[in-house]
C-alpha cells in the first residue's frame, strides 16, 4: 500500500478550511488532489513527499486565510497571519538544505515516537472492539479448570450479568501428516452473546451449540474475517464448510466481523470452537473433566450499576461451594487446604488479555523512552540551527525593528517558521510511523506464530503525534523567537556588528549542546548494554550442539492409544528417521530444550537437602530414549547412558546433570545414589537410582542458564502421552536440507500422526528475539543520537569560529600560531563536552535502574561500558569540533584585518 | 474586484481557461497549467482560493455541467458577462502594453 491512503490524507487537509468553503469546493478539491497525488506518485517517492509537504503548507496557509474575514477589495493577501506564513515559507525556501535537514530529522523523530506509541496504543490502551468493554472483567489470575468454569456458569446469574470461558491456543487444521497451525480459541457457548459480537456472515454459536459432542448442528466453528478471505475463498458458501480442528471434524457456521480479533491482543483467533466439541475426541475429552487441567480463562460482564467489588463479594460467597465441588484428585492435604482458601477475584479486562503485552511491555516502554530522547536531541539541534540563522539575520531584524516593526511581529514570523517545519515533520512522521510500525510488529512475531496488531491511526495516535510535534516546535521555536527580543535597532545603524568580545559562556546554545551530549551519552550507554547483553546471550554455552539438530514434534493424539502401541509407533518412527540418508543419529524425548513446555518434579528432602526450599528441590525433567545424549552432543561424565536393561518393571533409573549432582549430594557424588520423587505419576514418591551423570545444559532459555535436570528413560514411562519429539542429528551439520527428506519419511512410516519439523537453532534464535529487538533499536537510536550530538557540536564550534573571526585574525596577526588557535577553539568545546559528559554519566547512573531486568551477563552499572561510552562521545565531539578549529587556524589575518 | 487593476496571473489563467466554455475544477487547473507552460504554479490550495475570490467578485459562476458526468469531479464553472468584460479589459490592457514596447506592433507598422 502507499504511505497514506490519499482519501484519508485529503480529508485531513480539507479540515484546514472553514466549513462553508468546504461545502462549496470539497468534491472538486478532492478530485484535483487525487489527480495530482497520483501524478506525483508516478514520479517517485521523493516527488510524492514534496507534493504532500507543499499541499499541506498550502492548506494551512489558505485554510487559515479563508478563516479570516476578508477585507474589502480582498484579492491581496490581507491577513497578517497569512503574511507571516507566506514570509515563513519564503525564508524556509531560501535555505533549502537547512529546511530539509530540519524536516527530515523531525520526521524521523516524530515517526519513531508515533510508531512506538501506536504499538503501545493497540497493545495496552485500546479497548476491545466489543459492546461496552468497560463492564468486562476476568477471573484473576491465570487459568481455571473446566469443572470450576461449569460451577461458575451455573451460578453466574447470581454473581454478574453473564460470563463465558475461553482458551486461546494454536489449532492444527491438518487431519494427518505435517501440521498446519492457525491461531484459534476454544470458548464456551456464551462468548459472542456476552461480548455482543454479531456474525458478519452466517451465525455465531450460542449456548445450544456448546454441549458435549455438539448441538443440533454437531460440532461447529466460527472463523475470523481474515481466515475466511485468506483460506476459505471469502464467499457466502463458507457456511457448511467442513474443517478438522485438532483432529475433531467441525462445521463452519459463520464469520466474525472484520474488526473482532478475539480476546488476545496481538494474536487473531482465526477459528473459535465451542469447548463442548472436545468431547468428540477421547483424549482431549479429559480437558473437560480434568480437575487439575488448568486451561480456561473466565470473563464476565458486570451488571450496569455493578462494581468489581460487588461482583467479587458475590463471587466470594459462592467460593466454598465452587471449590468444594471441584476438589482435585490425588492432591496432598496441604495443597487442598490452599485450594479451598484461595479467594476468587475479578479484575478489569476492557483492553483484553495479551501474552505479547506481558513480554514486550517493558522493552517497548524503554524504546519509547529512547526515541523520545532522540526527538529531544533532534529538537535541540533544530533550535541551534534556527538560533544560528537568527543570529545571521540579526541585521535584517534590526532593520525591520528600526523601520517600526514590533518585536511581536518578528517573533511571530519565526514561530510561524517553526510551526511549518514541525507540521511538515509531523505529516512525514506519520508516513515514517506507518512503515516503522509495520516493521516492528513483524519483529515481534515468532516462527510459526504471527502477530497482528491494528496500527490504524485513531484519534489517540493523531493527538499524540500533534502533541509531540507541538512540543518539539515549542522547544526549538521559542529560543530564536526570544532571541529577537534582545536585538536593538541600533544594530542596524552600525555596520555589521564585528565585536572582539567572545560570546557568553553559558548562552542558550551551549546549554542545548550540553543537554544533547548528556542525553546521547545515556543512549550510547543503553545501546552498549543491550548489544553486550545480546552478545552474552548468543555466546552463552548451551551445553549441547543446537546447530546440526532437526526437531520433529509428533502428535499421535487419540489415533494411537495404549502404552505399548504408542511406544512401538514412536520407536518405528525413530528408526525410519535414523535411516534417512544424511542423518547421523536420531533419538526420542518428551520435551525439547528451549521449548515452550516445561516439566519439573519435587525431590523428597534428605538430611543434606533439608535446608533447600521446595522450589530449589524441584529440578527440571526430561524423558529420553537411549542415545539421546549422543544425538545432542552431550558428554556422559560418569556412569552409563540408558540401554536395554532399563525395562519396565526393572529398577527405576535416572541420569542427572552436574548441577543436580552438586545440589543434592555432597561434593556431587551422586552416582549410584537413590533419589525419591513422584517423577511421572501421582504420589507417593518412588525410588530412582542414579546411573549416570551428564554435563550441564540449558533447559528453558539461555538467559535462565544451567539448572539441575533429571532425565528418565522413555522405556520406564507408565503412561506416555501422544506427543513425542524425534531429534535427528545431521551428519553434514546442516539440518535444513534434511527436512525435505524427513517429512515424507515420517508421513509414510506412520500415517496416523501429525507432525511439525524445525531446526533447533531457530528456537534458540527465537529465544533471544526480545533482546535482539531491543539491541537493534537501542543500537540504531544510540548511533543516531551520537550523530545528532556531533552535528550539534559541529554547529556550535563552527558558529563560534565565524563569530570570532576578527578576534582570531587579530590574535594571529599578533603572533598566535595555528596550533594555538586550534587549541583555543577546542578547549571551549572541551569544556562543553566535559559538562555534558558528566551530566550524561549521572543521568545514565540513574537511568540504568529502568533497564535492570533487560541486562544479562554484567552489572547494569558496568564501569567499562560507562567509561567506553564517555570516551566515544568525547572522541566524536572533539572530531566534530576539530573541523571548524582547523578552518579557524587557516584564517588569513591580513584579509580579516583588511575587512575591518 | 476592481477591473481597473491588472489581473493576477493565476486569475487571468482561470478566466482564460473558462473562455471556451464551462469546465470542472481540475480541468481548469490543467488548462491553466498548460497555458502558462508551468510558469504559474497552480496547486489545488491556491487555485481554489483564487476561484472562490473570482466567484465572490461575480466574474465566475457555477454551471450545471453535462448531465451524465462523473459526480466525483465536482461542480462545473462558467464565465459571467462581467467576467468576460474583465477578460476583455485585461486583453485591451495587455495589447496597449505590448504596443508600448520598442519594436512592438505599432513600432513595427511605422517602420
């Protein structure tokens, strides 16, 4: 799509005109603008940008003029304001380079701010696109079992107006073979009624459809507008289409409205299926009855006059009955007591839920802070630029003052210039924001899970952009305007003022530059911390070789049941994959390192571990086949790997890692010892003998590092689920080429399963994507801030050299040598730099508290980073100052003195 | 609007574009651009400002336009008799001006 839809853009332009004028000419103007827009577009982006800026300036100029009562005979531009705007445009055109730099840097700054804000807006601020979202609440905190939901459902009329439950998840549309995941949700029948969402096509499901096994139409599904267009052809024949969702056949009965994305901000639910449909699959039916299966979220709508407090009180009265009826089986007494007494509370949910929000809110806020600082730096640069111009226009101003112009008139003209620059910057900033926002959202996506955020310009984003532009204009526009008030008309009577006195040491320009240096230093420190964090994370040892590994996630679901037939099918698949040419070895495990699933087990305390907390006594668990450690390139340090001896019914054995050995046994002497735990089944705890010790490895993420892990053999697992992971090691070290051959092999060897193939290294990369994003943005804006600060310093040095030409010429005539002149210029600049750097170090020292949680592998107040950043800034600053200083040293004293 | 003063270039071009008959807004702009070979900047903002002033002066008026025309083009405009007078007056003024040039028409006739 184009940068901004011409229609919308034209609409904004036309707002500048008074209603009477619009009523008369709107259609014609739209027509003309659309034609010229298309013509400009055909000539390229630059021409289009120029056209947009000119048209915008025109609209402001003529729109404001039209709003003024016209004088008699009024074909001449009579209004003073219009004159200001015209003069301002004229003087901006007179210095095109300065104007373009000003507009471009503002557009970049405003664009970056708007992009970040529009993401935060859609992630955090915007309410759900449903009826009266302010009355929606969710049951705090996290997920609930279906039995609990059914208890609440049956009592909901006594608690709130209405309620429903849902669970957002990936859904597999492929009946067999390679998986085809889309984002979807299971939801109770009342969802659409409670939210007040109507179908765009067909009908939405109701409580009548949400019964075990399906209602009158059998199991049904409602699809999103996007999915309907993308995958189902977008026709009216969509109603009645058959789909397979996680192995359950469903019939499409309707399409959701375009603006409704579900309840999870950032992830569009493409398919919503009533939870009752789960009863059609024997394995998944357990989701409906499981009293320890926590997977549903509960949302309620308050009655019109009801507060959250009222609803909570009503819910608390029901709690004992709800809890009593849903007590989980096989829980220890302590857990049950806690279960009974934990209160149930609602919290506000008008903006929906979002996993994306949870993981990206802090980084996005920090980046918003960074881009705000960049905008301040850019504005300070503009202020300096305009101040410099105001100084060189002192003569003009003085003449006009002498001829009777009021200071107010002159200040107004300068303000008009800043307003036009800021306006053009804001318009282009919106274009930048569209582009940058889309780019950023793409970065938030993970492999296999896209992110959809609605970044359209609503009134909040527009208000933000206008506010930012106005603030920037005030920041860089008032300084030169105030400067006018210091000019005296006598200047006009004298010749161009050539003074031998220096400028004031703490003039406004110097303060601005010091502020720029300080802010840039803080940004450079931040960028260095983020980049070093990313480096530390990507170079952190994993404990296994991710590079050559190809991971096949297999789901046998309910199509292969029974312990032995499952294990046999898994082993057959493993052998088939191992036989693929290019596969060095293949083995099975229940979980993948750095995967989303986790499993831990509490080890019964011994005298040695009695001092540990329960959490410290709970190592991670994985269930693996013989050879798994070899496939992952892990080293067996003591003892043996699993083998044929470890059969069902034999002695229960485990292999542990070094961290486990050292946590649970003195000096890590774990080999041959017994640990007691209920590893893979309900209590009571059983005895497991440690037969091997392997090296440490990462379980959840590189950031979490090494942790104690206990491995048990697949052959001794009593009740294997339908999910298994086959890991294949590529002999060549390049797993991507293998997946082409592995996929048909798996499909042929076991047609009943569905599976997903990916390289393990992609998960490793994905595990640091948040850090990568922050490092990328921090690095980019840090460099930008550094460059802007250097330009600012250059400007100040260069200006001061121009001002002091006479003085420097005189000094040289009196015998000063060039080195002395360079020193003269640089020493002043050095003072400025030093002040800025000191302030910047103090600012960074304070500000790192905010990024504490994002830094990894070093102290946030890392002395090396601080010193290096200060050195970089000093270096860049002195380099920027050296250029004008050298120019000063080449001043020809004879010429300067002759000019006198 | 005063007929004794010279017309602004933009106003002159708008009147000229309407001399042949009625046109809609964008057609007037295009005609003016062509007549002046781009010398008179004719952007939408300034064009409509000039147009509104010409209408207020009673030199240009709205016209009905062809019946089956695309409604997105907006209103058609035509010259009023006063507008035609103004154009004629401008022409006379320009001719006088041209004649005054050394080597102008009168000078050429004398030679």
